[in-house]
């Protein structure tokens, strides 16, 4: 055999093995066996679930806010959560984002990341963004500065001291400004925006984080009909690329965006399915929709 | 669809053109004008800067450094410290220990040990005086001691998420506890008399006009330097994260920032700045005692910042000058009214000038330009 033939052979073997080693085969590396390489901080969705809650319990001073709750969300799904006040919707988001520790249960992001072992900033960096019920933006900073702070980048003290926006990041920022219709208010103080605009800004800040999963607590509260329609449009474009979990009371809005609805009541799942099916459910009518 | 270009705001310069001019003027005044007026202009002349004025201004510039440090932690980060007097005093004590050792055998008892130790019948220096003979070690300790104490205290306080008024009360208790500790003779800090009667610094006599002027210039340059540092920090994204922590800490966390390192950094830095101010203060006033750690002193620092205008950097410096200028004038003309005045000032500022003097000036300026526009 000639040396160049031997070289050629070695190259082909290497080319075949490289993707296997990285888990970049057709089935996400699963064919390579059970000893798949789990990359720290990377979400593993090969099991078809991006968020997985099982048998979660929380009680505050004896009151069971979350009661044996089990729920899962697929990658790219847009899930709406409805339920009466005190059903545990916000508490559930608190658990997912690390604000509240459950008394028992498991919460996984993908198949490998145990969210109960992380704190709020770590969970945010892993790729879970959250919008609060009451719009929470940095009121004394401009719209631009709000978005810049949310930008996905190193978030340590030293890198913040020497941070400069590069051109790719500027483009991303401009794009988000358009998406949230605040391109004309770049230098306005966030505190001077209208309620609806603050909601949009907060959504924009989530987009800047480029999260894999977005948790949105009443995103259209206080918005005009036009703003609500635009928000629905935005969420539908996000669907597929991101997973969304939306808590809302606005049934019209839910009808526009949802494919699957989960009804929470007393800290547990009461019903799940399409909006029509859920609305026809006797128990749901009883506790939430009213006759 | 292509998105039309948006003009994103460019990063703000460290200082504007007029800002730099003002800065240079201040630098010239401190480094050239003041020395000339004090040392070379004869005492009878109308332009002469009296020694009293030099001492007073030097002192106020030390206070202004504290006010600046307070602005970083309170104005920008929203953490009201009522214990910054402790860090100021600690820097002062480190400097005081060095100055005590510089007295050498010229004290009342002609001993190698400082007078108060002879008085207590101590035979050798306590361990914590070990480095006080070295000027270099003193310079390091001036920032290291307040910095370390602030770091340890801050780590536990911020990790436990102690906020708002609770944090203020704890810092107040901290400086009070330290004052009680320093009052005791056996801790080796000269008890309630503290340190005084300094003779030399770096082997040179301390009470000469030239030395006084040197310390004055040094203080002024330090103040201006710290101002630039603070300006750089607050203009960087770091400063915006601090403001974000002040306005909506939960949003900061859910944006992926861990607030603890940010708070700890600015808190420690702020304490170090106060330490430097204290170290510059002691050789100029010639005394340091536990009274500097009293609760009122720390509260006064907060008053200067509030009067000048929080989160403006220039404001607190101006506030330190305004309040202390008024203080030195009032305590001479009507000493019994000073505390009433201070209280009234604080109430008036809180009620009518939430943005301080700087806010007032800005408001007047914008009203003027509105009036000028057709």
C-alpha cells in the first residue's frame, strides 16, 4: 500500500468517527448508546420534553399552593395555562425559575438539567426567561439600556465593566426594537412608557436573552386590543423556535394563539387539551369559567 | 423584510467637553492656584488664602470623597449604608497608628512606645501594631482593612438578601459596636482619646505650611481621581447593572445576573474610598478618636449625598461642600442652631428637592431653555 492510500484511509475513518464522538448523528447521538455525552448547561431535548415537572408539592404555612402537580412541555410548544385566582400559576413559575423551592418533587429542564439545583440567575442563563405579572423593567434606564442589559452575554462583574456592544449585538438589539414596536423610543426612560409598552419592553428583554423556554405571566394585561393582536402575532412567530408557557385570563387571546391548554386548580392540573375540549369540560366550567 | 436602520445611542464619553474643562480647572485650582495663594501671596493681601481656609477645605474634600463613595452605594445601587463612618475611621486609625510610631521618642514619656501605652504600663507593642512602622504597609492597610471588613460583612449581609432599612440598621449597629470596641483601652487604639499630637510624616515635620499644602493637594487630586473612577464605573454597563439592582432586583436575577458579586464589588470599593479619605483626613486635622465612628457621623455622610443629589456623582461632592461650609459658618456664628439647621435641611431636601441641588439646577436650566424657546 502506498503512503497516500494509507493517509486517505485514515482520513475517512476520522471523518466517520468525528460526528459520532460529538453526538451529531441523525438521532441526536442516541444511537451511540446510553453513555451519551451530557454537555453541561446544554438542554437535552432528545426525549421530546423541554420542561418536566413531576409530583411537585409546595405549601405556605400549611396552605397547599401546589398539590402533586405534574406537567410537561414539548420543545417549540406554545402552552397556555388558565385557572382561577390562587390556582398556583404564579407559584409554578416561581418554582421553575428558582424563586421558590418545592417541598418535594422533580423539575427538569430537558432530560439532564435538574432545575432545583440552580438559583435564579443560573436558571436564566441556562435559557429560561420570565415575564412577571406586573411589568418589571428598569424604570430609570432607557429602553435601549434595558435591552442591552438583558442581552445574552457574559454577566460577570469584570465583563460588565469592559463591555462594548459589537455590531452583531447591535443588529440583534435593533431587530428586537422593531419586533416590540419601540424603535421610536430608543432613548426614552422606561419609566415613562405606557403600561402596554412596558409589557412589550419586558417581552423584548426576554427576547434579548434568547431563551429556549419563555414563561409569560399575563403578557397582555393592560394592553389595547391592537397591542394584544400584535402580541398574539409575535407569540405565533416565536412558537417552534422557542417553547412558551403563557398564563392568561383573556380567552380571546388564548383562542388566537393556543393549541393546547392546561387548566390549573388548587395547585394541580384539572384538565388538559384543546381550548374547545377544555371549555366543554364540566369541572372546568364549575371552577373557572362559570355557567 | 429588512429592518430599517435605527440610530442606537453611542456610548457616553467619560466627560463631556465642558465637563473636561471644569475638571481641568478644578485640577489647576487644587494643584496651582491654592498653593500659590496660600504660600506665596503675603498674608495681608486680599487674595491670600488663610491657613484656616486650607485646613477647612482640605477637611471638606475628605468628606467629599466619603459622599462620592456613598453615592456609588446608595445613589446608584440603592443600598443605604449608615456605617460608612466606620470605614472612614478605620482608614484614619491605620494612618494614625503610623503617625504615632513616627513620633518616636519625642512623646511626653520619651519612650519608644506611644504615650498611651506607657500610661497603661504596656511593655511592648501589641501584635496589631506590627506593621505600623512601615509607610508602605500603612498605605496598603488603609485600603485593605476597610475593604476586608466591608467584604466579609457585605458577603454575609447580601448573601442573606438583607435589604433596605434592615441593612441600614445593621450597618448603623456595626459602626456603633466598633466605636464601643475602640473606646476600650485594652484594644490598643488609645481609648477615648484616640491618637493625637502627631509630629512627623515620612520623617518630615507635619505642622509646616508646606506639608499642610502637600496634604491639601494630595486630597484634591485623590478626590478628582476617585471622581473619574466613579464616573467610569457608572458609565460602564457595570453601573447600569447597579442601577438595575436598585430599581428591580428580581428582574436583574431573571436576566441572568447574580446581584451578589455586583453589590459586593461596589460596597467594598466604596468602603475603600472612605478608608482613603480617613487616612488623608487624620494628618490634616491632627487627631483621630472613636467619636468618628459615632452614628451621627455616618448619617451625615448620607445627608451630604441627599442634599447634593443622589446618583449624580457631582451632587454629593457639592453637597459635602455646601453642608460642611454651612456647618463651619453656623457653628461659629450660632453654634446652638447647627443641629436644628441640619435637621431642617434634611427634611426640606427630602420634601422639596428629592433630586438634591443638582436636580434643582437642572430644573431651573430646563425651565430657562423652555422660556427662551418661542
